[in-house]
């Protein structure tokens, strides 16, 4: 070609170089190819307009999916899209490998991509070589896919910002891995350092609070939303001369700065620094871009989770009280464990309320549900209970007013509100720390349990009414109990018993073992109870129910000083011998509670060596309580006591009523339905009697523990 002659057509030049032209518009779904491009695709050597389906049929299916990702990456970075494509024939065999180079653009109005590019045949590179690593096929692709799957899973499982950064620092990218990274955030118009790895602890100081207008790669990434790749120190120095001295001290050779984008908003930047030169091929950029997207999503999730935890902790701190000032003569310990899901808040609570006359109230309760509404109702109900208690009302009046209050909160008259009616269970105990007397009122809650000085644990059956908020006119009778010196009282919600697939019965047996066997302080006992339910050992003691329903847990422990210590905790076996006592009131309207009295007496005598004596004591108690309910108009008070050292113990049972009529022993006929009570007492008891009181009387009997066989033989030999 002579000087001055017109240049040949571009198509002719490219054809002479065995290079074809193609044009793809995704809005129309058509691909236009010239003759050379058609030949490379295995079609007749002539220009053609193909559909996407016709074009896709000529390409390897994996490569078609790769093209889509490379195009999106090139548009995001404003770079060329370069891929290697395997061309297939009608029988699915690879006939050649071509390289495609194109400049894609995106039309936001049509939401379509448009590409104009070239196709040129190339030789398939050997796997593992630098050329092979730049192709979209081969072993490097499989390594990259495996890496992205592992990275995505690890980042998805991270639950905090610190954990996300630790995962990112340990990522080993296929063929190239950074030796240092930094994650930048944005506060106002300045960059901040969220975290970094591969640098010394103080190395981030010059990079904190950098203005977004600074000539620094991370600032440019945040401003523009486009990645910056620096392949060499010379490249970095020429492009960012002002901030190059800050980066030069680390001695790295290549850098990648990528935007952290979530929902179209750039929230920061990620810097990956390399100790060796990296060319940042399209595939390497694709890996970095994908990791940056996953990292941005993981940081967003972690930030939301941390905000949620802060909200939860704030709710718990504001709603759950401290145990307040020390109570003379008593020690308290408490735990509140919310359920594992949601906002980690629920409706379980405990409280300790100072009362007039140097008394205090213990409260534990459970509002139905594990959500924010349950937590809100719990907070309001707790405040109401404190207000009613501080006014000096008794336990029955406090719960009656609280039930009416909760009923008013949940029954608003709104038709939509009836779909979310709530109730609450509650146990309210007024404690006199001087005498140890407990006045209890119960609203559908679990009964309290007492650990005696010798380690025996009894559940004290108490009178109760409906849960709070169901009936505004509910009554809550009061039951009197006594906490002896050295005994410990446990109040809990049903979550402590039922967690792990247990029902109330099997769950209580699990908790009871901990209460009986624990040696240590009250705080250690609280930890042991929670650990038995939530710790590793709980996985080996799952309950019989198929549904492992998890629930909130509230636990409150109180012990009265004296005796062998706090509830016998930490005492040795010989020292656990003082007094074991239980008390129960049977009302005229509750004859069915005689069965509770029998069960409680058997629990009290669980280690008594003579089963016959236990049966005799249970029979006599039934007779004495029945006589009070049948022959008087008064309630019966049962007091059962075991005292002495093992082998020399004595049980004493007392039944008290307010009637002045003293019992008389009679000789009943064969058909008589009564009159045998004192006869049985005289036959079965070692000692018995009737003690008149100022108002009423007390009938009592005693049984003595029989000597063991060895002691009996020794006694007979000495005689």
C-alpha cells in the first residue's frame, strides 16, 4: 500500500489476521457475526444474524455461563471483557478454542448489555501454566470454584465483625494469596479502619480518618464504586504519588482495592496486598470481586447481628433487676437465660423487692412467648408487681391486682388484639429473714423446692390460682412455709426443666440430682443447674419427648444462714444431720391435698431404713388430717420433722387445728366407719400425744429409727 492511498476496511484487515467481529445486544437477543467470526463458530463462512440460542449451541455450556460473569465484572470495573471459549460441533466435540475480547456497556433504561468484540483462534494452553491460569478452562477454574464455595460458606457462618475478618485473613486463593489485607469503613466524609491483617498493631494509624477526597486508592474506590488494581510499585507511585510513601514501607509489589457494595451502596473498601507481582488477569479479578461481594454481605450481617445483640443486652439490663442490697442472714443467686432464637429476649423474669418491716419478696414468672411483646409485657408486669408489693399488700392481694392489671393490658377491646392475648405464670413469696417464714401465692407457676441441710430436696405443694391475665377476678390463696437455718429455696421457670426434650417430670429428676449432689456455694449451684441444661452434658441426658422445645430460663436461689451452712452446700456427710422439716396446710375445701401430704412425707423420709415405718407414718398422717377435715370446721396444719444422726434419728409428725375438742379413744364396732384413728396411732407409733394450745390443739406421734443389724448384734453381745 502506497502512501496516500485510503486505508483498507477494518473487516478486511481483521480477516487477514484471522480475526472475526461480532456484536451482541441482550435487549433483542441477537448476535451479529461477520464471515470470519461465523467460520470460527463452525458455521458457513458468511455474515449472519444468530439468536442467543443458536450462538449458545456452538459454545461449551460452562463457558457460556463464564461469559456472563466476565461481562458483569468488566462493566463494573470499566475494563475489557476477555475470555477463552471452547467451540463445539453438532456432536458435542471441541473443534477449537477462541479468545474473545470485547468492550461491554450497560443501558440502565433498557436494562440490557451491548457488546462489540473480536474472536481469534488460539492454542489450548497446558493446565497449570500462567497461560492456562488466565483461561476460563482447566484445573485453575475448578480450584477457583472450590475456593469460592468454601469462602462463601465460611463467611456466611461468621457471626461477628471480628470473626468475618479472621475468616478473610485465612482465605487461600487459588494461585495467588495476599499477605496482608485491610477493611475500610466510612464515617461521614472519612475512611476508618474496620480491621486489618498482616500488619503490626500500630501500622494502621496513618490510614485512619483519611478524607474521602484524598489521593488514596481506598478513598477513590469509595468515591467511584470501581475497583483499583496496582500491579507494581511503579504503577502505584505514578498513579498515587502523594500517598505512595505510606504504602512503600510495607514492601509489597501488587495491590487490589475493591468496593464493598451491598444493595447498590458502597459501604467501604477492601485492600488485598501481595508480596509478589500479580498481573490481575480477568479471572483473578473475578475471584477478588466475588470475595469482596461476599465479604461486604458478611460484614453487613455481622454488623446487624452485633446491633441486635447490643439491643438485646440493653433490654435485658433495663428489664432484669440486680438482687439489690444484702439481706441479713440470707444469700441470693439468680440466673436468666433467654432462648436461643430471635432477639434473645423473652418473658421470663425474677425480682427481689424490699418490703416494709424489714421483709422482702421473691418473685419469679413467665409471660407467654419469646418475642419482643412478651419482653415488653414482662417489663410492665414486673413494675406493677413492685408497686403493689411496696404498698404493703399481702401475697394474695399482690397477685390479684397484678392479674387485673395484665388483663387490662391484653384485653383492650380491639378485635385484632384478641389474636395475641397473653397470660403469665407467677410465684410470689414474702420472706421474713428473721424467722424464715415464707408466705407464698402462686398463679399457675411451678411449686418451690427446698434443699434441706442434709441434701434432701422437697417440692412444697402450695395453693394457687389461674395464671395472671386470664380472669381479672381470680383469687390466690396463701400458703405458709418455713425455711430452716441452712436450707436453700429454689424457684425456677419451666424452661429449666423442659429444655432438651424433657417434660416436667423427667426434667425435675434431672435437676433434682444436681441439687442433691452439689457441694459448693450458691453461685456455683446456680451455674451447675444451668450447665446441666445448656452444657455439653445435656446432650447425653435428653428427654423422652421428640420435640426438643427450647424455652427461656429464670432461676432464683435463696438460702438462710445457720446450721451446717447455706443449704448444706460444702458440708461433709457427718455434719448434715441437724433437722429436716416440712410444713403443709390442708384447707377444708381442699381434701385432695391429703394425697400431696402423703407424697411429701414419703419424700421427707426417702432414706428412712424401714419401709414399714414409712407406711405407718403415711397411714397415720392420712387418719389425722382426715379427722380434722371431717370432725371440725377448721384447716389442718401438718408439720413433719426428722432429727438426729443416721441410725439414731427420730421422726415427729404434728397435725394442728384450731378446734378445742380433744380426741378420745373409742372401741369402734365391726361396722363403724370411724373411731379407729387413735387406736392405730397407739398401735403403730413409738410415742404419741395430744397437746392443747391457746386456740386449738396439736396431735403428734413419733417413730424411732431402728438399729441396723450390726448394731443390734453388738448390743445383744454386750448384754
